[in-house]
C-alpha cells in the first residue's frame, strides 16, 4: 500500500501525481474499514480525501497551518501526517481523537470540535505570525508560520461566527486562504473547461499584477481617473458575476476562486499552487460529494455522517447484540429506545393538540430526534443552520407573540448561545423550552462534545426552571410540564438508551421503596427509598446507579435514602433539609461538573439554612476536561457508576460514623 510508506507530508510529495488517485482509494478504504469497526464520522471524511491529499502535496505543514472546520473531517489528514500506524485506535480511549487535537500532533494546528471557528482562529494565527516577524521575536523554526489555510464546510458557513471572521479578514487584508468545502450541491455546469480557464486567469500572478497596475494607471489620469477606475471595477464585477457565485466574498475583501471540482486532484494541486503566492485573502470554493467512494454513504450521507459499527458489504448497522438492523430503521424508527426518541415522540403528541407548539434546532434535525416532527409538521419546524445564538433569539421572538417554541440543541452546542439565553429569554421571562440533548458524558467524540457544563452555566440564571429526568416517563412528564409553564425552562437528558426498566426493577425489590408521583409539581423531588444512615440525592440518569448503590449498601448494614431531585432549579429545599436532619450525611450525584453544579446548589441550600454540621460528598466531574472513550468506561473512571457511588457513600460513612 502507498499509505504505509507515508510517515509525513514530505513522503507524500515524493509520490508521482499519477499515483495520487490510487492513494485516495486506499485512504477511503481505510476510513471505511475503521469506522465500520469503531464508529465515527464517515460521509464527511470520504468527501475530503482528494482535497486533503492536494493540500498536503502543495503546502508545507506544519509550518503551513491547516485548520479543519468542523474537525470531524480530518481522518485523511491524520493518515497523511504520521498516524497511519495508530489509526486503528481512532476514537478509542487513550487512542487517536476523532478531531484535530493540538497535543496529539504538531500537524493539528488548532483544535476544532465545534463548528465555524476556523476562519477566526486562522486569522489570529496569521496576525501572530506577522507580530512575531515584525518584532523579530525569537521563535523555534518548528513554530514559524508561513501560510494559513482554513478548510470550512458549507454547513459551518451558516454560522455568524464564520462571517465575523470573513469580515475581519477582509479588513486586515492578510494572505488567509479559505477553502469552502461545499458538499451539499452537485457539481454544476460552470465546473468545466470554461470555469477552469477563468480560474487559471483569475489566480495567475500575471493577471493580478496587470489588474493592480491598470488600476494605478487609470487613477492617475487627471480629473477622470477615479470615476473611470470605479467603472472598470464595476464592469469586472458584473463580468465575474455572470460566471461566478462568489460576489459576496469579493465584497468582503476576498478574491473568490471557484467553483472547482473537489475530487480532481490534478486540478486542485495546480490551483493550490497558484493561490499559494497570493498576498491577499483568497476563498476557494470546492464542490465535493459527501460519502464519495462508498455507495451506501453516497446514497444517504446524513445517516452515515456519524454512525456506530456497521457491515461494510451491506451497509447495515451492527447492534450491541451482534444483530444487524437497517440504518434507516435504527436511526429514524427506534420506537423510543433512547431519550432522544422519547423527546421526539412526545413533542409530536403535544403538537397534535396545541398548534402553538413549534420546534427549533440548529442543523441537528436527526440528532435531536426531530425528523418525524419535521415530516408531520413542516410549517412548525425550523432548522436555522449552525447558528445556535440565532436559534435562541428567534425562539424568543416566537414566544413573545404567544407561540410555544421548543429549542432542541446538544448541551455542548448550547454553550454558544449563553448570552442569548440570559438576555433574550430569561430576562424577559419568555416561555421558551430548551430540550438539552447529549447532556452529560457523551463518549467517543471526546472533550469538545461532553455535555458537562450546562447545569453550572444555567442554574444561576434568574427565572429559568431546570430539570433532568431519570427515565422515559419522566422526560415526557417534564416536556408537558415545561410547555404548560409560563416562563423559560430547560430539560437536560443524556445520550443513549433509557434505563428505566432497571430502575423500576430495583425499586420493586428494595424495602421502603415508594411509588413516584403521578404528576410533576414545581420544584418537588421524590423519595424513592427511605433510609436512616445516609442520603443519596441524585439527578437525571444518575438516579438508577444511585438505587443500585443503595442496594449494595444494605449488604453492609447501611440504609440509604435515595432522592430523585427532578428539579435542579428550584430545589426541593424542604425535602433536602428534612433528609439532612434525619441522616446527617449526604452524597450528591450528577453527571456534570461539580464546580457550580447540582451538588453546589445542595451545599448552598444547607448553608443558607445554617445546617453546617451536615457532611456532604459530591460525586461528579472534577476540574478537568473529560477525554474520549466509551460512556461506561468514563462513568466508571469518574465514579458515576453504582460502584463509584457506593464507594463514595462508604467513605463518607466511615469517616463520619456518628453525627457531629
């Protein structure tokens, strides 16, 4: 295999251009095989193989910085930058990250797990380069920066952040190269001989020099110079507008080149060589096909965007039980096996009886379980693109006129709309419901995607009600409750299957177990088990392992009360203080950061009540970012499984065998 001999981009440059298509096929086969075994992002990576090869063939990484946006399309980049030998560890615990990671490789110029950050980061890198050069600051050769290239997807370009970066780059007139990877449209008619000819002319050094010299010459003509120069510029823009769709980028200060066939490696190499010498911002518009080279992914790139293990020959998903299920069935018709499914099904039911109910998401229709809602109620579904701040303020506008918007966004992406949540929703007490998917430990996507901060950044906002369900029934109850609440509310729930059957089983077996309330009451928790020695106060998906820990404690002669908090805000202060008075020992459990989180809220409650003699142990995530790995492994590592909760209870009881 050609790829086996590539330890760095220098080795790639030694390969004849005629063999590069063969290399591209090898890389695609490797990516397909690896993702079929360990899961990952397939469609987007197959689509960028050719442009990745051309980039590394022309530019001099790592001195030339290549920034991938979103970073899930960097698999071919990893293979070409010395990571072929460890590629089988992709997305595995302690293995390669599924995204660019600066401390993983010097070729990963910037970490990009969230969308639309590349242009701003690239511009900052260029400006730092010039500051260092102009100031003659000492810097190792390995850190010297030459050209900076941002590879951004057309989906990522829907974000306002991308255009903020474009606007600033156009002002600074730096030699930034932006590659717009457009994989949503097919290759149009103007991608052909005429377009290629125009692009060669427009990117040629001779053309740029003539253009600049002619402008200077015309402007120096007495009296008529400036008007003639403006007329010439307008004529040029109109001519280019006949063939090129990039006038908006030209107006932002970029030289627009494209559209170009993003799978023609020969032409990509020639084009990259021409724009490499540009001293002004350049935007290259490439047309690629998501899933290229794998029929099932080409036919349904959305399903194969981010998937679990599958059978290469059939395109069928491998289930945990070793069975195969059609991907469409598994992803779109799961009949409520996950929290996401329950959310989508419940919202459809509620929307059927209330025409005010609408759904808003930010380019995550499938991921947030809204596909069926969009099909059933297309006039009440809004996908705003990768624009989370706009999604929140748009929903606030809807709510201000009596509509009941439900904004469904992953926890880690909702971080991008923090100001809008405060300023546009909560300050004005507008009834917007936030359905926060992927809250807690997400797994193999790693630190950029772990939804561990939402409790801490939401619970202190005035007017906001914050909840977390322990099972499917409770999620449905909370969604109904939120749509009936005349103010802002948020429900956080995790990625993965629902464990309510396990919880119900343990409740039925434990002495002192009580039945849950039939309906939710504002700020009211529920006691699932009564005990006298220690109180476990859990929230959301940590309730089930807390019940299992309580069962383990019984064997040690320790009886534990287990409280399903339900509400993070407002807390059920009366019940918490009553438990504290009874047991004197409290263990709080949350799948989120401890600092400023749910446990902190319980401590504040006790402190404000003057109950400073109650001993508290908080189980959650410490002051660190959680790396990638399987959810069960990460939960075990951070003490969030039943064994970890049991251990925390035993330690607290042993250190405080009697009340202080």
